[in-house]
């Protein structure tokens, strides 16, 4: 509990050992929104945390790379040669 208090104080710029008590009125008017929908939460997370979107794109690229490696393994009689700026498929 002390570690959590110190982390909170650090995030708001207070001394780590200072006591912070929230106002009761800030909790009186709170009404939770129980209508959380995953796509909306994900969209909000993407907007607020661009590294999440970056990781999602990285996973997609890695899955594509796995698919390309599987295709090469399934079709061993074909090999790709990259020449100049184009791609040529040879046997």
C-alpha cells in the first residue's frame, strides 16, 4: 500500500511521503458507465496510447512473415530472386 501511495504522489509531483486524501464530493457525483464496449475502448486506447497500435501492426507484420515462410516451405520447388528493383520467380 505504501508503494502505491508513493507512486501516486510521484505522479502528481508531491513528496513521496506526503499524505493525500481525496475530496468526498468527487466521489458523490460519480456515475460509472456500464456500457463499455470493447471496440470503443480499443479505439480510445489507440488514440491515447500509440504504442499499442504500433505493437498491433508489428504483430500483423510478423503473422504475414510467418505466412510467407510457410508458403516457401509448402512450395519448395520455387525460389524467389530479388534482382534490381523487381521480383522474378524461378524454378
